[in-house]
């Protein structure tokens, strides 16, 4: 079922008149606050509005300007508005009347699509691996630049890219257009299948709470040990979502360090693993279980959690009338 139907049905089945605004964040983001598309609403005592924020929302000085803009727009009816968001634990920067529900639609759609084709690509990941690590950095960002050049200067026997400055031998960044995640997965499958560890430089580093994207998910799908370098607390969030982060092998004490220290400590404290000093065969069952969880179980868990949250919200709304 498409996530649009999941959102609407959850509240419609609870007896509400639902006004739904899919993908309400409008392009041309100014790095401060997304422009927002609002629906036309004829309010009754039975109306709820669902605003789907399909991308990350902004975090500035411990607040979320998009949520504040949505609350302001709906005014006295803001307590009947549900915001579906990608940032994890967004409630830590917002305590207003809007109802917040986590559902990463980008991840959900990607995993459902990949699950349909897993028989076409899964066996290729079971080959013997010859490279210790990969660190693929597409869109140029400051933390990726720092990580990429540090890896280039200090490590060997890996696969490294950084935008159009450090190119892959095949399918370099100049060949990518737009959001082609399923195609990217197939194109880069030989890299994932040949590397034991994935140094993941996530999309967000300086903004917290942020999003967990396909970059982390593909490391887990690729049967790799994940060294996730992102916003403060991203590893804790991965664990919160049920992912095996192999804490018995990887040192994640870097996860809450300052922006200046976090990326480098992530690499230095896991140098032995990055250099291949571990027995991958011993953890193969866990790698496979992690892949199965992400691909075949987690999407259903997301739906179940959304429906449970919707029931709780519906009960509170009924009690407030």
C-alpha cells in the first residue's frame, strides 16, 4: 500500500474527515526554512489535516521553523493538524499543539521497491570480498570533504569517491541525475559486494535531530559493518529503529562528540576494523539478519507504529471535543 493511503486511511477509519497535503515542502530550499504548500480546508469539528513533510525539516537554535510556520498558518486549529516527518525525535525541538508522527516515506518507498527485486541482486552480495572499506560521497558537503581527504591520506585497500573531485572508475558522480536510488543501488552493487566496511557520511552532520537516509540503509542491505558519520546521536537513533550496529566490534563513543571531533574520532577509533582486522565469517549470520530486518520487516513495523500513533492521536482529539 502506498504511504498516502496509509496516512489517510488511518484517520478516515477512525471516523474523521481528512484533508491531506502530500509533499508539502516546496523546492527552492533557502537553507533556513522550506516554502510550504497548504491545502484549502473547510473546518468542521470532525476535520483533521495531515501535512506530509517529505524531506528533512530545518533545525535552527533548537527550534523547527517549518513546524512553527505550520502552527501559525492553522492558528486555533493547529491542534487538529498531524505532521508526518522524516527527522527522528522531532518532538525534542517542538512542544506545540501540532501532532508529530515519524514516518520516513523516502526510506519506506525505496525499501518496498528494492524488496520486489531482491532475488535479482541479493546473491551477488554473498561473494568473497577483496576490499576493506568503501566511503562514497556524492553531493559535496563540508563533513564529506573532511572525511574523504582524511581517508585518502591515511587508508588503503578501499573504494573512495567525493563528488567530481575523487571519481569512481565506473558510474562516477557526473553520471547521476536527480534521485535515482534504486538505479544507484544496482549500478554500485559491485562496490557494495566487494567492501567489508562502509564509512557512511550521512546527508546531515551539523543539524540535529536529522534524518537517516538510503546511505545508511544501503550499508545494512550490503551486508557491511556501518560506521555512520552524521548528526549528533544518529547511531543511537539507528539502534532505536532496531538496526544491529555491531557495537561489540565498532566503537561508537564518537556519536555524541562535537562537530569538530566527531568525524575524525569515528575513523580513528575504528581504524582496526576499517583495515579489515576482524573475521567477517563469524558475523555473517548477523549481517544477513540485519539485511532481512531492514528490507523485509522494518517497513511493516513503520506502518504498524504509524497506525498505533494515529489511534492515540484520534483518542486525544475525540476527548478534546
